[in-house]
C-alpha cells in the first residue's frame, strides 16, 4: 500500500508522534493556531496523495482507517495546558472533520473509520454541547473548532457515524461527562439551567440517531441499539 500506510499505522497509538508528524510547524496568532508551510504540505500530502489503483477500494479504506487512527490520537492533545499544543490539535481536528464530511461518501465509511471519527467528536465535547444548545462549533471562544460550514459540518459528521454502536457509546459517554461537569448549581435557577442544558444535548444526539436509523432501517425503526 506504500510507505505512507506504514507511517500512519505506526503512529496511530502514539499521540505525541502523530501530532508532531501532522503539525510539524505553526504558531499562535490572535489566539488561534496558524499552520506553517510544512504543516500545510504534510496535510496536502495526506489528503491528496494518489494511492495505487491496484490496491483497490479495500486498500484505500485501510489507508483512510490508519490515517483516521492517527488523527484521533493527535486530537487527544486538545486538552493540553500548552496553548501551542492544544491549538495545533484543534486545527487538526477541524481539518479532519471537514475532510471526512466533504471528501468521503457516507457509504464508504467503515466501522473502524466511524470509531476513529467518534474520538474526534468526543474530544470536541464542549463544541458539540454548544451546537446542541443553539451555539456555534467554536463555543464562543478562540480555542474552539473552526469549521467551514459551522454546525452543519459537526452535525453531518455525527449523523454519519452514530449508527456504529461503539462510536455512539464513545460520543454518548463524552457528552454525559460534559453535561455533568457543565456547572455546579447552587440555587433553583442554576439547577434548572443545568437540566435544560443537559436535555438539549441528549435531545440533539437522540434526534441525529433517530434520523440516521430511519434512513438505514426505514421510518418504522427510530432508534439505534
């Protein structure tokens, strides 16, 4: 499958190596991480590389799965206390989500791809909660996701992967943690706000899951399990 397959596969379980490979240079500007020339070239190589046609679709999928694993690993650095590291991971997560939605047909998503992409979503739980409550993927701050089509990109991605049980569990667990830790109410109003926040998040996820189930199984089955 070529040397890139081996490189991406090897770094799938090493977040530090994955991030260094995917975002070799860049800097913070006005609160946002901006990629350097090496990073842009590396991203172009990974997204536009022409794989050997003799490998076939299964081979191409295997390559996409290994690259997805590497991006998922790197996305874990979004929680870093180092602004440069976290910024680079956020930029990479944004670009990976856009690529998955804009360049991969839904029917070509494998279960492994869905599971890898669910890690990107889980590591963006704050942005998902923001969208679920009518906000934007950037969460109203400079450290949030920057997506070309805003909340549509994030919702489209979740919609495409939510039919995979492992992916749904990964996302659901992350959002449960986000809603539990969203606030620590000290009065009735605070408790009501937290309840409404949680209800919006679960309602959003349930709606996407129900619509996906209806597409796959028909309108008679509205849940995925």
